[in-house]
């Protein structure tokens, strides 16, 4: 069986290259080897990247019994999310959880969370110092965490909220790019990383189970609650059974893991690009009250700086793809970052130009920041609403500039691609009233 062409470099060297330049590495390999190419990495072995929209369509719409996303995700995410996690399940069990989770994340449904998103962003921005450079990504994480806790978990108790805020960040910090290596996952007790991760996870689980128990204990359902947990508590499987506590815990943790840092990173990239592209920032500030250009900015950010550079499907049996016969066990990776900079799909692909999304919208298999098929991100609408709302709140409340003219390099952090300096910015002024319609500066320090 012959595999598609690809670099012959040692696995470690290939891993080092992709980590150093996640987007450029993928795009250059496509230019050199074509739309289907192989690579070899430590732990994952040989993988096959696909960078053609039609072939990616075949992968995304292929039968879920052959294309296992859950298995592929589990290799990088491990088992912390639990046996019911939407991210790591496949086939029938995946479908049955997905049916329960989809309704609260429907486009119309998530608009109801815009208010909590705006209030959270406004409160956060009010605390930003003037004139001192600071990293924006952690501030965006604080917003997106608060939004998940309020809109998805429905936490209202202040004390529990504080404990969540305290206990969740260490979970992310204990997850690094090397964690999928089996050695890093071994719990060697004491202060080994895996042991610290397990303890941090148990501390968060305690809070999640506490929230679930309190909400089940409520004598009558609280009619004014529209958070995702409330909707899941009343959801029923096809046989009429409600979700168990463990199922609810696994899905809440999955939503937190999949939805918090990703959205914060997408927002950080939006600011990183906007503050270095004066023309676009000007036009956005002039049309901040409308959704159209703002939405195009969000789409263009996720095209040029996709938070997740590729997604995986593990084959359970051999398939034909693009003239290649790939054996069972192969990890097939739709190469999002490579498709997004194809000059035939996006002229002058490295330019940050939201206008490209004004007329045509995005073609489904050429614009893939949220993956596709039956595994497409269920938080795609939620994330885009949140990005629009937070961008609008921030830009109308502070005049920002980049701390340095130098663009921030894309860097891999666990499974996402983040700005190398976490998006360093300076607040030039807090804006009030009419002034809030004024400009964010694009000059650099
Ligand atoms: C800009 C922000 C986000 C990006 C870039 C993003 C990206 C992705 C991608 C690429 C996938 C994999 C899709 C595939 O394999 O085809 C995914 C899956 C998923 N995402 Fe998101 N996501 C974001 C925000 C969110 C939010 C806000 C939530 C929920 C609150 C969420 C929940 C999920 C879940 C549950 C899955 C698993 C779906 C399944 O396997 O059926 N994501 N996301």
C-alpha cells in the first residue's frame, strides 16, 4: 500500500516544524506535494492531510462508522472529558448525545445569550489600565469563561462562581502540546503533572456536580432559566430517559473545554489583525452598529487565523480518497489552515480583507474553522455571536493600539493556534458617550 507523498524528514523534525509554524508549514506542504499529502509524527505515526474542498467534503460527509472523529479526538484530548463526551464518542452514541445538545446551540437560541456576553465584556473592559501594555488573550479568556459559566452552566451563586473562576484556569495551564505523549499522561503521584491535572479536574468536578445537584433539587423548575444546563435537565433520550449526572458532567466539561479558550483565541486574533490593519479597523468602527461588516471581520479572522489548524478522522476501514487507497487505522486530517490560504479560493490569501465575505458568504467546504459534517462544532453560532458582541463592546469602550508594530506569530498551544505574545495591547483611553464612537488608534508604540 503506498501513501500520498510527503516530507521524508524524521518524525521529531516534522513535529518541531509544524509546532514552530503551524499555518505556513501546512500550506507549504500542500504547494509542494499537492492536495493530499502524508506526514509522520511521534506518537501519531503516519497521517494524511487533505487540502481540497471536494475531497474534504467526502471526508466530512463520509459514513461516521468509517470516519471516526471521536477516536481521533481522544488521542489528543485523553479521557478527562469522560465516557459520554460528545467530542470523544463515535457512531450511535455520538449521535444520541448530539441530538440532545444541538437544540440549545441553534442559531436563534444562542442570540438570547448576547446580553450576558455584552455585560460580561463591559465589566471586564472597565478594569483595563490606561497606557500600560498587557496581554489581551487572558482577558478574553476571563470573558469567555464567565460567559460559559453563566450562559451554559447557569451558575448564579457568587461563591460557587468565584470557586469556578479559581479552579478552571489551572486545568488549561496543565494541558500542553506534549500531553498526548503517553509518558506525560502517566499518573506518577505527588507533583507529577498528570497527578496535578487529576487533582485540578477533581476540584472542578466537585463544583459541576454541586451545581447539577442543586438544580435537580429545585422544587419546581425555575421558569426564567434559559441556560444550557436547564435545557439539558429537561431533555430526554429517545427512550424517554433523562440525562444522568455523569452524562451532564461530561457534556458540561466538554462544552467548557471546547468553547472557552477557542473563542478567546479567536477574539485575540481578531484584535491582533485589526490593530495592524488600519483600513479595516476604520471601516469597522464606522459600521459598529451594524452586524454585516462585523460578521465579515469575524469570518475573515477565522479564515486567516483558524484557531484549530486541522481536524482528524480515524479510518475504521480502507477508503479511496483522491486516487489513493488509505488503509484502516489511517488518521485523515482535513487541513483547514492550508485550504484557507489557497489563492484559487481566496485571492491574495494573506491579506486581512473582510470584504471577501460581504457578497458571497463562505463556501461550506472552503471555509472550515468549525470543521464539518455530523461533527461540525455545535458552538459555531454561539462563538460567532460572542465574537461579534465582544468586539463591539470592546471597540466602543476603549481606544486600543497594538503594543508593537511587529505582527504576532502563530504558535501552537495544546490543540489551538494562539498569537505568540498573547496579543499585547495598550489602552490609550476609555471612551464615554459620543467619544465611544471615536476611533481606536492603529499607530504602534
Ligand atoms: C471560535 C471558537 C471555536 C472554534 C474555532 C471551534 C472549532 C471547533 C472544531 C474545529 C471542532 C471539530 C469539528 C470537526 O471535527 O469537524 C469543534 C467541535 C466542537 N465544538 Fe467548537 N469551536 C469553537 C467554539 C465552541 C463553543 C463556544 C462551543 C460550546 C460552548 C463549542 C463546542 C464544541 C463541541 C461540543 C464540539 C464537538 C462536536 C462533535 O464532535 O459532535 N465550540 N469546534
